C-alpha cells in the first residue's frame, strides 16, 4: 500500500512550495551576479583601480559562485563528466520524483531528500542574506564614495 492520499498531497505541496523558494533564490543570485559584473566593468571609472575595492568585488563574486555551486553543482566539473557533491537541486529533484513518477506516494527516501535539501538551503540562504543584507551594500556604498557610477539594482544613495 502506498501513502495515504492526504499525506501524498501534503508532501506534494511541500515539495512544490520548496521548488518556488529555490527558483526565487536562483533568480536573486543571477540578478546579483549580473549587477556585480556590471560594477566590475564600470570600475575603470573609479580612481585608483584596481585596488582594495577590486579585491572585495572579486571576493563577493567568489562567494556567490560558491553559493551557486551548492545550489546547482560545479558546471565545469559536470561538463567534463567529473562527479559533483550532491546539490540542493539534486536532493529537491529526487524528492520531486516521488510525486511525478510514482503511484505509491513519497517514500522515506523522498522525505529524507527533501529534508536534506531544506537544511542545506537554510544554511545557504543565511549566507546569501548576509551577503545581500550587509556585505554587498557596504561594498556598493564604498564603491559609490570612491567615485563609481550608480548601477541599476543598487540602493538609491
């Protein structure tokens, strides 16, 4: 016997809601990466570049790439067929497979995959929130004070 229909529906809703959270996070990361790329291109207009601001920008980019890797895996490794550590998206897709391709309902493995994905997501979101809430705005403030042009997506000074 499979999962009770109500339990399967609850699990399906939980997985679907989590999928939306992952999608929103991916969009936020992508938009932030684009903004930082634009800032990097505009840094030629800042007196004294490259310098400390350039180093800070590189560090922010590295951290965002690390977050992306935990979410989606290392694209370069995947391209050459090298194994990646399991990612949040992989755990999510395994949990989702319990709903898409099964008449049985979610198994304990599907539930564990969703739990692992949610735990890893929470840690990743905390790291991203710290970047978006403090470190990137602090960098942008210093960048503007150094004479850099305002970039779309920055807070209005």
